[in-house]
């Protein structure tokens, strides 16, 4: 199930956004790794599963600057990846070349035009891609077709249920447009509830923790209902792994950023039930 709180951005907007993140991505994947970064938590989850599965050949769809591909290659795994952003791919190729890795392991390509690598893969991973794709089922089938007979997909989605915890514009819209989408509330109840939500979520305010005018992170998926989407695509959903925990709603990070991030790091546990509500992202493992 896709929650239509936000819609996928126009492809040119997505490309432009990620082209502007070249330096940030380089710092996350190829610089000091001591600081807490949710992207590296996701990488840790993926790397552990890939090593456990003893995968020989791995594809990263939406690979950014190839940071995870680089990590896999340095662990002796035959990994390749592609991304929409020409800027990120160019940046990654420079690092690969300087580190003695084949830069052609990275390609600039659009998932909507198919996978630009031939052959099958033991594992296909994808972080930050599916929130931008309009037809989840169709693209899952593309992934399924590129996996070997015993292949495994590890794909990230944006957690719709986190909106129940974030206490901001997302919460307001999610309650009314998803939770109560089919409810016919009497006018007095509708008005009273709407006003209470507005007060709690402070939807007329701008700033830290509120919904940005342009949401570059794309669509939400519900971890409680996404199994049916995988079933339709020919997959059997096996596990869920949650990451990017928020110990308190996002606005409170502005109060004490260092303490907030330390708490978030301590909360990171991919199988904790609280991830259904406190983690903004989850990874589906499917076979």
C-alpha cells in the first residue's frame, strides 16, 4: 500500500535535488564515519545481510555515489550500481578510480527505463529509490526479473506510520487523509477534531520538524500492508528492518542536536517493534 500523503517528484526535480547533494554524500560515505548518520545505519544492515547470505553478485539500484557498492567491493563482493544523478555517479567514479576499483561498476541510468546491467544477481538492494517511483508493483517486478533463482531483494521504503509520531503537518494530513479517509464524520466532530489536530501539530507554523514546501524524499509506504504489494510482484516478503529512529518528534532535535542524535543512535535496532512508529524508514527483505 502506498500512502498518498506526498507524491513522487518530477524526475527532473529528483535529479536536480540529488545533483546538489554531491558534497554531502561524499562526506557521508567517503569521509569520517565516526558521526552518527542514518545512511550508514542502513548500509550496516544491508552489509550484514549480504555477508550472511554469502552473495557473490550484488546490484544497488539508486546507488547515489556508489558508497555501498564501494564497501561491498572492498569486502570482496562483485557489486555494481546505477543512479539517476549524473553528479553523484561522476563523484563516485572519481573515488573508485583513485581507490583502484573499476569506475564502470557505476552507471548513470533511470530505473524507469530498466536495469542497465545484464545477467542476474544474488542480491539487489535499493535505498532512497522506491519513494520516487510511481508504480511500486511494476518496478518490484523488474527487480524480481533481475534476481537469480534464490535471489534476495533488500529494498528501502519511507515509513507511513512514522507520521503518527512526528506531531507535525505530516501527522495532520495522515490522520485525515489516510487513517480517516473513508470516515463520514458529522460536521461538529469533524470541526472539533480538525481544530485539535491543528493545535497539536501546529500546522500553520514553519521551521524545524515541519513539512517542507518541496518534499524531495517522496512517497510513504505502510509496513503493515506492504506485504500485499510484494505478493502482487511475485515476491515472498521475509523480514522488515527499521532504521533512522527518532527518540522524540523531529522538532525537538533543534533543542539539543547532539543529545538527540546520541539518543537516536542508541535507539537504532532494526527489529525493535517501536520501529513501526519511531523509525522513518524500513527495509523489506523479500525472496
